[in-house]
C-alpha cells in the first residue's frame, strides 16, 4: 500500500517545516479485521491513520468510505473518497486482506484446542466444625477460555473461595479453584470443567479419603498388649507341659 507512506511523508514533512527539529513524532497505521463467526459473515475491515495519539482518518468497511476526525483527516478523507481507484481497493480489502488472511492464519489457531488435565486435591482437611479446603486444578490447556465450577450433589455452588488463572509461558494455561466446605456424610462434591477441548462439560467427583482412619489409641494399645502377654503365657505354659510330659515318658 503506497497510500500510508505518502500520507506520513506528507505530514512529517509539513510538521518539520513548521516546528523545526522533530522531538519524535509518531505516525502509525493500524489495520484491523474484526469478526466473530467462523464463516466470516460479520467481517469488518478497519484502517486507521494515527499521528501521535490521534486518529485522523479511518476507513470502515461497513461505512464503505473514509471518515476524517481532525481537520487534516477530513481533508484527506475528502480527497481519497473522490478517487475511485483508492475506494475500490479499500472496499475490496475485507475480502482480499481480511477473509484471505483469516482463512490462512485461522486454521493455525482454531481447532487447536488442547483439553486440560484436571486434578482434585485436598488442601486442608476439616471435620464437622472446621471447613475442608478442596482445590480443583486444570493444567496445560489452550486456548485460555475456560470455566471451572463446583457442584454439591449436582447443584452449582456459588460461594467459591478463590480462582486463579495463569499462563504457563508456553502458550498453555493453568487454573486453580478452591472451595471451602464442611464435609457432610453422603454428600458428593464435584468439579465441573468446560473447555473448547472437551465436547461436553466434564465432571470430576471428589473421592474423600476413608473417614475412619485406624488410630492406635492408648486403650487399644493396652488391650492388644494384654492380649499378647496372655498369649505368651499360654504358649509358655503349653510348652512347659509338653516338655514335662516328654521327659516323664523317657
Ligand atoms: C464501523 O461502522 C459501523 C457503521 O457505522 C459501526 O456500526 C461500527 O461500530 C464501526 N466499527 C468500528 C470498530 O468503529
């Protein structure tokens, strides 16, 4: 495109004539293709010419011609809108530039979803009075968009403690969501993950560790000790009787 070059040259030249040595002017030309449907049916081509912070003139494919926003921008828009060649070229950009490139690059990004690996873990073990802290972690997914929610007996839990999403730094992301809850018997807690890499929402049930963990309490230890002692006495007595009966027959 020779147009932006010509325009910037013209402006920088003009400014340096009027202001002397330039302290650093910044011209930029920003082309955007905006769309949200994979068939590009709502594709819009936007082309803006900025000098320092200001947008002077813009082409919007929905409008179909240049619109000026500053005095000089209005003048440029008038001139360019009078030129059928420029207009024809810009009106074609939505197809030749936007749709063409979106098709080319889109396939490199779309349909490249990588489903997360989901893990549930117990951060803090609670009891009937103190809440437990559960964490649902999803690792190594792409793209960034994800929804992680908690379910209690299949119903959505709204008071989620915290959620943190972060980039791995390698195009993949991870997210950690914590839930604080008082464990109740017969209750099922699950983590639901929705991501483009899955064909449907995935539900991961939390399997709490066995509740009645075996503990060596003092009375239990004493009982086992006494039982072992008595068994020892019985065996010793039996051995003594056997020995006696053997020695008597000789
Ligand atoms: C482009 O022009 C259309 C029609 O005036 C407008 O609705 C739309 O917001 C414009 N797009 C942008 C990004 O300015």
